[in-house]
C-alpha cells in the first residue's frame, strides 16, 4: 500500500512546464482560427436576416426568369406553327388558282 | 412648294397602303362552323423565325422568306351550308386592291364548282411588296394577306414545300408530287 501511495504521489506531483510553455499558449491564443471560404463568402452579406432576404430575392429572380423563358419558348413555337399554317393555306389557294389556269389553257 | 409637299404627304400613305381586313369579314366568324385566324405581325414573324431550324432545309427556306415580311394575316371560314355569306363581303377588300401599287395577277372563276379565286400583288421595283389571295367557294371563304418584301427568287425556292406552288421565274422546277 505504501508503494502505491508513493507512486501516486510521484505521478501527481506538480511539474514546471518550463518558460516555453507559457509563450506557446499565449501565441496560440493570439492567433485567430482559420475561416473556411464558404463562411468568408456568406459572412460578407452581413447579418443572417439580410442573407436570407438576399437568398429569397435570388430565388424569386430565378423563378421569374424561368417563367419568362418558358413563355418565350411557348409563344415562339406557337408563332412558328401559325406561320407554317398560313403559308400552307396560301400555297393551297395559289395551287388551286394555278391548276384552274392550266385547265383553261389546256382547254384552249 | 407648300402645296406640292402637302400633295406628296397625302399620296405617300396611299402608295404604301396595306390592306385592312374589314369588320364585315371578321363578323363571319360568328356564322362559320370552322375558323382559321392567323395574325402574325413583324414582331411575331421574327419570333417565329428564331424557332425555324437552319438544319431543316424546308424551314431554312421559310426563314429566308420571313426575313423580308412585315405581316401575314389569314382568315378562313368554313360554313355548313351554302349561301351563309354574301359574295359582296370581299368587295370592300377589292376596292382597296384597286388602289395604286396593286395589280391583279390572276382571277379564276369556276362556274361548275362555284369557286372564285383572285391573286393580287403589290410590286416594288423587282420585288413583290405584298400578296393578297381572295378565295370564295360555296362553303368556304378565305382571305390571305402577306405584307412585306418577297423576292421572286425566294418565293420560287419555296416551291414544292408546305404545299406552296412553284412560281415561274424563268427557271424550271419540279412540280410537287401531291395536290392539296
């Protein structure tokens, strides 16, 4: 039992870390922690409320531009179909007129 | 000098007159069983042109034609019975086509089928500045108004496609295989 006491006393005895320990600890405490690039980017937008507002505005802008693009494509396709229809009707009537003229010429 | 300028100013719009579809034609939609109504102004034609593929030869030809056009307007009415419209409905349009710049290219009357087709063109130098087609059948009335510059060569290039006939420009073209 006395040997155990002695061993414990020895292990828990205070030891001086040396002068370098204090300097090292103070140096580490003075160094600010490294910030990740994402945190650096997001923190530039200011307080959290402003960041959320900016994100919401960007999302709205994306939705609106997407909607406008969809409408543009739909209108363009419809215009193209109407154009083809119009040319087909015009062509059909011109064909009919030309056929009639040919029939008349052949009859002569 | 003042009077000369005034005279020119009054004639100018007449020379550049586009055909207006009268209200009497538009009202026929109420009686017709089927209506085709196409109204494409310059802006819509340019939009349609952007969606025409350059890879498709037919669509590429159409794109060349559309580039010079200011508008295409089609009204086609199909009726269930004969006599649903007055033949004089087209007289208001014909009166506009008797104005300066317009000439009647073709007028075909078929008494057997009761069909009357007229083709009018507006000539600007060597270009066609506009085409109007009036087609009256017993149960169908069609008005086609194509406004803008179309060259005979471009129109000829459409021959045989989309049911458009070959226009004789001194060049030989193969006739379309099917009649529409």
